[in-house]
C-alpha cells in the first residue's frame, strides 16, 4: 500500500508542472548516450510519448556526431574540429547528410512511431526550413551558419499533431549545392526562438556545466558564461551548447537547460519535478 501511495504522491507532485506546460512547445536537442544507448533510446521515446499525452508539443533536433565520425573513419575521410565545430569538406558533407538525414533521422522517427508518437522526420532542406551560409567565410568548409528559420514549417506540423524530428542540414539556396552541416545545438536554439518555444533542453553526456572541481553549476547567466569561457572552465564541445542556451534565452525562450541524457527519464525529471536536473540558463 505504501508503494502505491508513493506513486500517487509522485503523480500529484508532477500535476502543477503538467498544468504549467500544457499546450507549450518545448525543443529538445537529442544527442550523446541518450541517442546511442539502446535502453536510453527506449526511455527517451517513452518520455516523448508521455509529453504528447499530457498536451506538451515537443520538437526534436538531433545530432549524430559519433555515427558521422565512425562512417568517415570507415571510409578513410579525415575529419577535424575547431572550437567544437566539425570542419566539413565537400566529400564529407555527402556522408554527413547520408548519416543524419538518411540513417539517424529515420531511426529516431521509427522509434517514436513505434511508441505511438506521430513523428515525422525532416531536414533543414525540406521546404527550405533552415537557410544557411558558409560559417566564417568557409573556414569550416561546408559547415554552415543559419541565416533564416521558416517557423511556419514547424508550426504547421505541430498544428497537425506531428512531432517534428529535425536533422541539422541547411539549405544553401544554390542549385546542386550539397548544403551545410550545422551544429545541432545552434539549430535547436534557433528553432526554439523562431517558433517561440517555452523551453529548450540539451541532452548531453555530462551532469550539466561543471566547474573546475567537477561540481555542477546549477544556474548560469550571460556574464557567468563569459567568465567561465574566459578562464577555461567552459571549453571545447561545451562552448556551442552554452552559447546556444544564451542565444535562446535572449531570443525570447523562457529557459534553456543542459541536462544529463545518461540519466533515465531526465526530460521528465527536468520538467515535472521541483528540483530539476542539470544546468539552467536564465536572463537576469
């Protein structure tokens, strides 16, 4: 009986948050172990299914860096990173699109559909959803910067009851151009801004943003991020994540969070508990 009462108590504790987020749009950047570990993949799909059932409108933006690196290595195509961004040559761009749009995107969509989520997979090329140009005057090759997000594409899919699953490939506007590989964190941030999302969550393989002693930083603002980047606390692949969080909250998104995707049901823990998990970013 006590176990049953605890279950009821948990549901009642979550109720205010379910009411708070009912009808709201939440963008989720899906990456790290949550995207590769079979058990975590199933838990993620169940989380999304529950969000939809309680009236929340999720939009998923996925990465696929590990699979891209693996495929490039198998094909003996060299790859490098600068400040957390992949340098993408024309040859590797074809592999990037094949992996992201053709493999990863459809795997996620199929998984969600299996769990009765009405998911549809698209890339930034579809209906010119994400327009992009070469990042830093082509220093990064075919890695791109976003110039425009057509919010109507996502809004229409949400209105029709779909959960959009977005591959971070940008449309160049040029005939026969292979398109651009765009950092998925940036795509999640820009889509969240464009569709006026209430929150954006970034799933990654750390507890959140950590200080130099490895302790979790629960809450950060713009000045905090600048200071931590300056002293090297925030470095490498964490840079585009925190930059995307700051970009989102200054673009009109209520809150941004970096959470541990290795923790089962971390999305639900963040949304439906008072303590939350990970690092939240606030505009102060």
